[in-house]
């Protein structure tokens, strides 16, 4: 991807077929639910959610997804949701 080699990028998706495509292209992606992320607290420096919230059925579940994302990264300052 032309990134700094010291950067580690990981991702999740619910769709196993999309996960397989990403894995075939060499990306570290696993199947998971954004309401129960497979990462320990304070794992990442940065979190990016793209096209996620509009797929979640209720406001409560959307807030849970945001909260789950916030727990996964260290400083809780670099969370972007689009």
C-alpha cells in the first residue's frame, strides 16, 4: 500500500467473502462483529470505521459499536467514523 513498513493494519468484516478477498490480497482481516471486537483494550493507535453505522439497526447498537471501537485504541483521540 506504500505505507511506512512499521505500521500494522488490521481489519474486520462480517462478510466472510469480503474477508477472503482481503486476505488473498495480503491484508490482515478477520470475520468479526463490530459489537464484539476481537481485540484487547488499548491495542491500536488509530481507529477508522467506514460505512459501518448505517448497517446497525438501532441507536443503542450504534452507540455500542462506537464504544467498542473506542476501547480498542490507546489514546481515544484518533477515532474516525465515516
